[in-house]
């Protein structure tokens, strides 16, 4: 369906969604950067506390009990 939508939008005089911005390679290349940064920021605080607990032989719930 997306290829059909893109073909129709490129042929109309007044498209609903202007797809001309996708021709700018720099813009398209920078779009994943905020997603990667935010997912990395959210992942670190949620996963990091389990590593010290696992290294000392305690389970995942050991940090919650402290």
C-alpha cells in the first residue's frame, strides 16, 4: 500500500503529504539519530541496575529489596 500511496501523491497537483523532503539525503539520514539517542537513554537506566546484582550472585529482585 505505501508504494501505491507514494505513486498517487507524486502525480497529484496538490498532494495530501508532500514527499519532496525525502529527496534530501541529509534529512533522511538524520531522522534515525533522535530515535537511537532516546532509546539508548531509556535502555541504560532500566538495564544497568541488574548487572551489579548479577555479578554478586544475587537475583534481579535483590536490588528492589535493598
